[in-house]
């Protein structure tokens, strides 16, 4: 995403991540639309406020941000633009990060850009809006719990 493309939007963004441990791409996009995120095309170019990373075929890694290329690019662009008060939507805590460390890194990067993080979770304590300076202890614990549950589901599926 270029700075010029990002400047066209104000307010609401969505980060959609495709992975077997997460809600489906269709479900995430539908929920983001319901929250008010718009999808746009300029000719053949997608200039939507929806950021999409497909990591469905990435194995275990300790460098998720390196695999979430679009997310990393989005955060970098937002840090240059500094869209104060804009909100970034995620479907649930595990969508923010596959680990507490990645979730912390994602939120901190967005906060550094002056953004707020909205987690639309149906499974984990309902929706929440995290603003710069909030204590993330409970949220990061929910990411760790979700990560553990996802690993357990995957292990049961393999056996």
C-alpha cells in the first residue's frame, strides 16, 4: 500500500488473515463489512481499507511478522502517515497475533501510528477497543489461551 492510497481512507481499516486456526476469510470479510470497512477498486487496483494476508500454508514459525507481509507494510505506511484516531479491526484475538508476542508487536506498531485496535470477538469476551496506553495483560493472556486452544484442535485433528 502506498502512502497516497492510504491517505484516501480515514477512520476504519480491517486486517484479515487467512489461516486454518482463524475464522474463514469469508466470515472475516463479512464481519469487517458489517463494522463499516469498505472495499474499493480503482481500475484494476485494489485500494480497499481491507488488508489481507494469506498464511494458510505457512508452517510453524517464530517470525510471523515476516510472513504477514501486507500487515507489516500497512503498519509501516501508517507509521509514516500517522492517521490519529483511526481504528483497525481484527476478527478475534488470534487474528491480532498467533502469539502474545506478535499481538503485542502488532498493537504497539499501530499505536505508534496513533491508531486504535478494535477486536471483534464473538468467542472471547466480546468486542473491545484498545487505545494507546491501555493495559494489554488480559488481552495478551486471551491470545495465549486462543493459541493453545488452536494447537490442541490441530493436534486432535492430526490424531
